[in-house]
């Protein structure tokens, strides 16, 4: 998990809660490689 990706995702404005959830799920799997 990338802390930077999660922090960025939390700050983003989305149209719906589902969009935010998907963004957070993708950020959770982000890898710094």
C-alpha cells in the first residue's frame, strides 16, 4: 500500500461515494515500484 496514494485519494472530489470507494480501493493497491 502506498500511503501517498491513499492520502491523495482521500483529498479528491468525486461525484459519488461509490467513486470515492473505488478510488480508495485502487490507491490501496498502489505500489511504489
